[in-house]
C-alpha cells in the first residue's frame, strides 16, 4: 500500500518541475471564472429579476465559482492521454512487469496531481474571485460536510470515466478524439456551464439522471441547499452506485486490455 | 541441479490485423477481418541453471525480445511450456515479478521528472525492500557504476549512458534471482558500454545473479556471457559455449607472413594463400587441427621470414561466415528445387 502513497507524493512532486505552468493555469482559470460570472450577471440583468427559478444572482455566482473548483483540479484529457499513450507505445508492459495494479497506480498518480492543482491553482483562483464577487457560505454545516463528500465522489467518478475512455481508445487504435468527446459531454451534462434548473424539459430530467450530474451539478446544488436531506442521501447512494459501475467497467476493460497485450503483443 | 529456466518447444505466433494501403484500404481495414500470422519464436528449447550468464543473440527481428517478454510473463506463449523459478511466468506474473529484474534498453522505467534517487525509493516501496538492505544495495551499486554524483539530478537531465546505468542499478535493488536485459548497451558510447559490461560480469560472478541478455553487440557476450544462444528467423541455431561456436560454425584463422625480401609466390599445403603483396602474404587456415608450427616448418628457414601474425577470427566474423554460408545454402537449395 505504501507504494501507492509514494506514487501520489511523487506525482505531486513531478508537477513542481513545470512551475511556469502554474501561472499560465491560474491565469486561464481566472479568465474562465470571470467569463462565467459575467455571463450570469448579464443574464440576470437582461431578465431584470433578482431571483430566477428560485435562484438569486449571488447563488449563481457561487455556483459558477464552485464549478471551477470542483472540476478544475482534474484533467480528464491527461488521464485519457496517459492511458492511450502507454497502451499504444507498449510502455504499459513496464507496469505489467512490476508487482502492481496499473489502474490503482493511475489513481494514486491522479490523487497527487489533484492535490497539487487544488493547492496551487484552484484554491487561489477561487479565493481571489470570491473576494472580488463575494461567495455565499454553505447552506448549513450538514450541507458543507455533504458537499465535501460529494466533491470526493465527483473526483473519483471523473477519474473512473476518464480511465474508461482511455481504455476504450486502446481498441479504437485511432487518433479519434475521445478526450474531446468527453470534454463536450462534461461541459453540457456535468452542469458546469449551466445548472440543470435552467435546462428545458425533458433535457433537465435526462441530465439529472446521467452520471455526469454527480461531477458538478449535485455537489454544487448541495452546497447551495437545493436538495433536501433525504434527497442528499438518495443521491449519495446513486452516485456511489455509478462509481461502482464505472469501477467494474474499468477493471473489466483493463483485464481485457492486459490479456490482449499478453496474448497478442498489443 | 534443476534448471532455473526451462523452455520446451516454446513458440509465439502473432496475429496481425491485415492492413490495406491507401485511403480506400484504410476503410477496408476497418471492415475486414483478415489476419496475417507472424511467427516470432518457433520451437525453442533450453535450460538455464542458477548463476549462468547467457547471451541471447540474433539479428533484428529474430524474436529475441519476444522470448524475453515470455520469460518475464508479459507475453503468453502460443505453444510449448516455459518455467521460470518453477512457475509458469504469465500465470504467476506478480510472484515472478518480485524475483526477477528487467531492463529494457529502449524503454525507461525511471520517473522522468523526478530526481534519480526518487525513482529508487519508489522502487523500494513497490518491491517492499527492507530499508537496511535497500540502503546497502543502493550504496554498493551506485559506487560500482559511479551513480553517486548525479543521484539528485532529474532523470530527464541525465545522459543516455547515465540513465542506462541507473536502470540497471534499479533493476537489482530488490535482489532479483534473475536479471533480464533487452539490448542493455544499445546506443551507448564505448566507455559506458564497457562500464555496463564490467558491472554485469561482476554481479554475475560475485552475487550469483543469473543473467540473460539479448544483444546484437558481440562484445557484450564476449565480456559477460560464457554461454551463447543464437537465434535467427525465430529458430534456435546455436546453444553452447562461446568458445565452441567457432568450432561448430567453422571459421578460418588468418595468417600473415612478413618477409625481409620477396620470396616470390609461395603456395602452402597447410594454408590457402588469399593475397600476396610480395613482402607480406596473407593466408587462411581452414582446418582447426593445423598448428602454426606445421605451417612454419612447411615455409622452411631459408626464405627470410621476418614476422608471423596469427589472427583468431573474432566472433563477428564467425557469425558473418555462418550467415553467408547459410544464405548460400538456401540459394542453392532453392535452385535445386526450381530445377
């Protein structure tokens, strides 16, 4: 087990090698957050109302800031890229040579990068913009705790979905932009751009039932107190169910991939 | 004494999706299900006992890496049985992994962005190496291969030679019983090659680590491996001591005679004249049993012989003549079939 902690640590340290990236990322993230907030300000000004669909502008700004924090520290395209590359170049053989689980190694690695980006990029950006625009506190201490739990779940889900896409790339064996497809799905169905309460029906209902909803929408909605206590527990269970399903998918695809590598030589 | 590695009739066949050239071909590739079969290793058998150092030699594409991958458990043989340390490698990959070390000349196992020593500590964690043993191994190997000056440098800043030395040190930190090396000296300069060879020979001798290395650099084998397994076109063509290779494959020694004054044409019974530069004459000695004394007595004392040089054929030459002879045989066989 200590090996996986060491991987997380080393991936944290590896990131330090690219210090210039930090500033570029902070800048990029700031622009993104400013743009999102500006869109909501314009939208609310356009409607001329203080509360739309039961949500105030202040809540919407909080939602936009949180969205950046929750999803900002994971880079699905990097996970997909890393899996795809090591499968295609055959570097994955190196992982097969070690007494290790490759998926668990990837997860440990991602945990390290997540903490690094959280500490150096996401939290500074969100804190800065929050000072600028003002950010609401969690709806209650219970909601705060549940937000943290959902955040962790969101991280695990996003990792599993990305790993699944990365493994699928092994069979397609083309430069097919799976990362682009996942990016598009996330933009729309995670709720990072627009919360589902502004979606038209039946799109809103569909979106609420897709696993992507647990990545941004549910954590944020819980922070803002939009879900009742029984609903929170229900959705925690559902989210864990999705995570278990994706975990099974990843492990199954990994077994298929590794048996194909060992039988057919990749 | 039982063998550490036992290979019996091991074959590996790859099925490759048939690809068609061109744009239409690419579409055709997507819809067809045709395969071409490539035989990478066919019917190879050998035993390797503990403490041996074996060179696995062959030209590119002879199936050397495929064999290494099967022995390490990351490829499944298509036929035959393979046993490494009493286990079938691909069925017990994890157990096998703990007791073997593997170095790929063309594939780095070090962590690119971290200081070198971090790769080693990660390795310690992966293999659960007790701290004292790890420290002891690291110190000894680093000294032997002179790694100490750049232990704190990031791997991406190291030269190829430094990196390969580091790869080898890492592969030995968990005291593997067998060390597999796939082209460990590829791309290295003469000094680095020499350091690696001396180190491997020492590890084999002092620690009794069994070494199996693939290479197409014969110098590697001359320094490290008393035993040689040669493969070509997926088949085993020679397995035995390096010394007996010459006898088995039959390659002539070269003899140069230098004279104080030109003795004129000088054909000999014992050696065939290949070039005559007057004062200096070159001969080939085809038969192993002819001694230098026999030749010199045939030349006689009255010819003004000044100097004699006898060249044992180096291994490259031996192998070159082997391939030439075999290709000639194949051509004549083909002709015989055609007519």
